C-alpha cells in the first residue's frame, strides 16, 4: 500500500477532483446511470466514505490509542490482569504506566523511542537512493521501456507487471503509470480507459508484491520485528522475509489483472464509456491527437505508428538506460563477490544470510538505486552538476515527511504498549481463544486476511495499519505456532487488493481525476464498476496461491520459517 497517510494527501486529491466536471463523490449526475447505477455499489461506497471520514488522521489515531493504553494499563494493574506465558510458564502482569517512574520514563525515552523505531532509519536510507533514481528520470524510463515494445495482446500484461513492480517507486508510480497506461493503450488502438484501469489496478492492488525488493519490504519487516520482540526479544524479521513468495506473486497478480481485463473490463468499459466522447488529446503522445479521436476501441487491435514511436525512449534515454543497466550489473557482480568470497570483509563464517550485506540489505539497495540514477542522469544530462545528487535526495526525503510524523506517534504507542505488557496479555488471551476455537490453518489465515481487507477500507496507510495491528496479531499468531514472517505476508495479502476500491484513499480520487480528464462523464460508479472485479479476483487468486505455497512448505524468504518456534 501507498505509505503516505491518507488524510495528509486527501485534501489535494479532493481539490483536484473538484476542478473538473465534478468531485470524486458527486459526479453521478453528469453521467446518469454510468456513474453509479451500473455498479450497484454507490450506497456501500457512500457508507464507507462517511464512516472513514469520521476517523481521525492516523497521527491522532496513534496519539489517542497511546492515551487508551495508559488508562487501560492503570485499570488492568488495579484489577490484577495477568496471563501465563505458554512458552515459559511465567506470569505476565499488566504494568501501570501512570506511576511516577513510568511517567518519567515516557518523557525521558520519547526521543529514543522515535530514533530506535526500526523502520525509521531503514526507509530514510533507502529513500536517499530511490530519490536519485526517480528524480533523474530513471524509474520513469524503466516503466516506459517495459511497455514500449509490445503488441496489443501482450500490452495488458506488460502494463500490469510494470504496475506491480512499480511499487519500488512508491507513491510516484500512480502518477507515472496511470497516464502512461492510458496513452500506451491508445497508441495501440485500444481503449485508454482500460489502459488507465490496468495501470491503477496493478499499481494499487498489487502494491505489496514486486519483482524486486522495495521500501515496503523494509518498512513492514521493521514493524514486524518490533511486534515479535514482545514475545521473543531476540527475534528479527529480515527485509527478505517474503521475497521468495512476492517475486512469483508479481507474475501471478499481473496474470490475474490481464485475465480480468480481457474477460470482463474490456466489455464493461465499452458499456460504460462512450468512446466517441473521450478527450484523445489527453491520451496522446503526439501533437496530432485530434486524428486519433474515435480510433480507440476496447476490441480494436490496430495501432497508431506515431503514437507508438512517441512512447519509445529517445536515443539519449536508451543510452542512459543501457549504461545504467551495465552499472547495475557490475554492482551486482561486486555484491556477490563480497557476499560469498571467504576473504571478503563483509562475508560471514556463519553463512551468507549472516553477512552484513544481507542483514542490512537496505544499504546495498540504496547504493544500487543511487548508482543507476547517477549514471542515467549523467548520460541523459538530467544531472549536470554534483549538487544535483543531494538536491534529488532532499526532494525525495520531502515526500517522507508525513510518514516520519506518523512514525513519531506510532513509535510512542508501540513502546507504551510493550511497557504496559498489554500487548503480551492480549496476545496470550487471544491465542488461548484461537486454540479453544481450534480453527484449521486455512480458515484462520482467511479470517485474518478478511479483517485486514475490511480495515484497509478505513485506514489506507499500510504502515499505519500494520503498526496498529502487528503488536497484537504477530505475538498472538506466534503463540499458536505461526511465524511473524507468515503473519506479515498474510497482512500483505489482505491489505493490497482492496486499495483499489476504497474512496478513503487519495489514489482512488487521483484515479478518478485521470478518468474524468479522459472521459468527462466518469463518476465514482464508473470507477467502482471497473475496480471491483480486480479487487475480488486478486484477493481470491493471491490467497489461493499463498495456500498452495504454504502447504507445499516452500519458504517465504531466505531463513524465514513457517512456524514458531522454527522446526
């Protein structure tokens, strides 16, 4: 999921939607039945949006919850709330945070809580490299290159895999790929509305999968580690914990997006959208946009040569891409040598997984993006001075400010939750309940995935949601024998597919803005009608794929156990 807290970005998104023919929630009158009646979900959407709007900003949500924890600790301590740790047999008593010593501790360790919050340093470090790759134009060029040399039949999969993998560019992928998808589809004579939906579905609903390691892996692993430490202080969740599963998941999700598009969305877009009314100037790469009007049809495979040529990289961009790939190849070779060469100062006698290059993989990732961005920028002249590199880094860090503010509140909440022993007590009691119910593993997993999917409709920041539920769910699942790595992956399964159908997300409003730019009559119902099939089938298909993977006993990542304690 996109990591920008929803309420921070929403005002901008709402302002953008109101500048067109209607707001994100009030355009149905323009399109008649196209806007809402065709989806049959307008009432549900309105209910979700009204209820979601009553929730505070995630920052204030964590502040409120911290206060609830403090009061609950006093009550729990007073009435003698305790539980027995099933692992050690020791009693776990709720500790009152409102004592003289603990109140003093809250003040003196505020800064430490924040600076030691596991995701903080990791995400800042990685973003320094990603920002250079993004600002130099490298990431955008990669996406364009992925979709520029494909035919009408393979275009859907190409845009889908680009969207899923594009999560490496974080929130920027929405702005890059949605218009690019519409333009690419138009260039090959297909419906630009369908192209925009493929890009939106893949980028949003597939956010938690990728062909390459990205910021999401690092951020979730940090929060999972903090939650697992409630049960086992020495437990660490690696950023590579889910990498074996999410890489093939990228292909699976891209195939699901392709199938839903070809079997349903193509036809539905023809029913909902009058393609004679599409503004083809907005979806054209060339200046001769007017001549394209009416050419794009959902079932038409004839392309436009001028448009196809405009989609391709120019000679300088191609040269920049080639040298960036060469640089990354050399970097990877050096990385492997340093990882496995016995005389390397970064090799470990305990094995490659114990090497600093693996345990702190955020550093190589940041360096890889930095190298690719610098090489590409020098060749394409988007970097002309040495000062451009730190300037790009600074611009990238600016996008993290809302996340850092959220992390400050979340770090205090998590620390208080741990100090009070409420997390341990809740996890033990919850695990006892799960053991009493004795749900089969598939049903237990499905129950958790469904809860996350519903919760995602109201709390659209992935980091906020995981920071909220992980301190309870991760220890609870550990007590019933499920590893934090599996629980984290289950969260990703439930969190990602429903991104595309919640009006609380700023990116739902952003997608609607793009649709209204291309087709004035588009409304919430139009977007929902085209989005729901993607969300449903990606949720079903991805969960089914996980169950097969799990029961085959294939590790989710290197050194990542399926059970706790590891067998």
